[in-house]
C-alpha cells in the first residue's frame, strides 16, 4: 500500500476515532472543571484562607519592597512569584479531586449497568431428583 492509503487506514481505525472523541470531550470537560474550580470551589477556599490571593505572593530579588506584583513588574524588578506555584498546586489538588469524584460516580454507574442476574437454574436437590427419576426408568 502507498503512504496515503496507510495513513487513511490508520485514521479509520477505532483507536484514532476514540482518541479524537476523547480529546474533544476532554476539552469540553476541562472547561466544566475549570468553571467549577474558579466559580465555586476557589471562592470557598478564599473564604477559608481569609481572602488570601496567592497569585500576589512574591519575593523580589533586588531587595526593594513593592505594594503588589504589578508594581514590582512595572519597575522591572526580578521577582519569584511563589504564590503562582501555590495557586497552581491548590488548583491541581482541587481539579484532581473533582475528576476523581466524577470518575468514581461513572464507575459506580457502570457497575450497576453491568450487573446481570444469573439465570436461575435447578437446585441441587432438583437435579438429584431428576437423576433419580431417570435412573428408575
């Protein structure tokens, strides 16, 4: 087969289509999770931490003090914005927990769907009775 025929064959495999679907759904799910974190969970975290905005936590390397991060950057100071790392870690933990809860609920729903009752067969006594009756004949 030629290059393009191989390429077409690989695109039409179920794995590639499943991956493409997962990427599209993942992007949409990412927006949902991001909104849940930014609009619902982070305000609660802010309330619990006394309204601390971690993104404004920084250390200047020039030794000067600045009222906020924007002022330090405007002055051209070299800054280590450790607050952004703290914020990213908090976001990661919250998003991971949110995804865990959603996946756990999906797994429980999947288990409930797949549980199928085994067909009821004859009991051991019924089988023995049938064997006895056959032997009598």
